[in-house]
C-alpha cells in the first residue's frame, strides 16, 4: 500500500501504473540484485484512511522536516502494535513522533533504518526508476528499546542483513548526511562571497578533497566524544561509530584506505553534483538546497544540542554551523551556544523541551 499525500502525486502514480501495469526498478549491475524488478502496488492513495488501516508495518522514507505532517495525517488510522520505521530515521524521528502522535505513541514501535536502502533516480514518474545502489547492511534503533529485535527482523526481511545500533538516540547521532554534506560544502565554499562565481559545478563525491574528509573526520570525532560523555553520565546503549567505520567498513565492506578514496571510488556516489545553481557564466551555492535546510537545522543543530546537554565542546561543528547560518540568514548559534532566534525550527532536543540527561533518554 502506498500513502502519497503530496499534491497530485497519488493520481499521477495510479495513472502511470494503470497505463503500464506495473512499476519497474532497474538495478545497476554491481548490486546483489541486478536488472529489472517489476511490481504493482495493491493500493495508492492520497488519503491515509484508504491505506494505513490495512498495514501493521509502515515505512517512512522521508526527510526529517516531513515527519510531523505525515505522522499527524496517519495518526487516526494506526493499528495498535504497528511498527513505524523511518529511513534514514535521523533528525530526532522519535521526538517528532512523540509530539505528533501523542498517546498513540505508547501503542506502537518506532524504529529507524540506517542508511536508506536505495540510491535511486526517477526515469519516468510512476513507471521506472534507476537504482544506482541497493545497500547491503543496516543498523536499526527502536523505541521502546526492548522491541528493537522485532524491528531488526522486519528490516532484514525487507532489505537485507541488519543488526541493532542500540538506543534510538544512536540513530539521530549516527554519522551520515549531516556529517558529509555540510563539511564538504564548507570546504568548497568557506571563502565564497556574494558576487563570486564558480567556473564549474564540481562532482560532490568524485572530486572530494582532503580538506572535506578531514572536516568529516573531525565532526565524527566530536560525535564520538558526545557518545562517550553520555556513557560517562550513565546513559547506556548509545553507540556512535566513526563515519568511515560505518559507511566503508559496515555498510559497503569497502577496504579503501581513506575516507577520501572511499567516496571517490564507490559506485554508490558517482554522478552527484554539488547543490549549486547556474548564474551568468558560472555557478553559485544554493543555500535553499536540502543539504543546508535539512542537514544544518535537523542535523548539526541536533548534534550540537545533545553536546550541550552532555557538556561537550564542539569547535568544528560550531565553525561549520556559524558559516552556514550566516549564508542561510538564520540564527542558531550565539557565542557558541544553541540559543538563537531560529532554534525552534531545528531538531535539537531543546526544541522539544529536552534539557536534561534523563529527558534525553526517556
């Protein structure tokens, strides 16, 4: 069943499926599954009441900013005991869910699947997608934690090998997009000023440089410092690996000697350009792109908020956050503290009224 509430997409999808008879996913040859896979949804609707009551597993492949609206729409139709999984499930998914679902959250299991199973591109809307990468291994976190093995079993049945990553807080702290995207863009654009033009739009991953991956490494180290500080304060089950150990070592089982060579050589990261837009004879950064609007307030600000509760200094995160907020015309950090006027639009724990260790892991 497919719940597709955005604009007229449900109608467009239904027409495309009716015209062709099925949806085609074309998997690149290096994946464990290759070639064409065809399938037809049983139901497609823009109304949650049409599709959600029939389901006891709901998968939400959503950016963090969409959690609240989608969860609010499905709330009246959720069965008791339903497993609700988000992927990649970062950005405080469980906090948004508790806020949106209210008492319903006590009757469901929330879980996150890291990373997203597919890197894909729409070829013909509703008819064909190209799957560049189908991930091989997954980490899963759940709330309540004692239901994590059920969530792991669901993930393994749907997508492949999976194992627990511990407390649901681990999912929000795992080093994926919010470590990769802001660090890369800071390295590329830190000296950019209004009126400057890039001569070309570089490849985001294949043109990766040492400065970018050094910053990713530094942010990842700060995340691990946060996790260790939480453990020292009695918080158990929060596991945060280094970004290379997770992506190259666990997900892809890649033996690349460095983070840079991993990104420049991996099939999963080929062909992606930077979030730049053309202007005149060149290119300029697009500060309205999701690499900023998603990964700064719903990624780095979340990390920073947890760091403040854990009493951990994060100078590298602060540097990237300060640079990004200036170009985004936002105010998150003031004098190195998360107390700016726009904190309320972030996924930091403070935005949810969470300011103590006990509240953080409730």
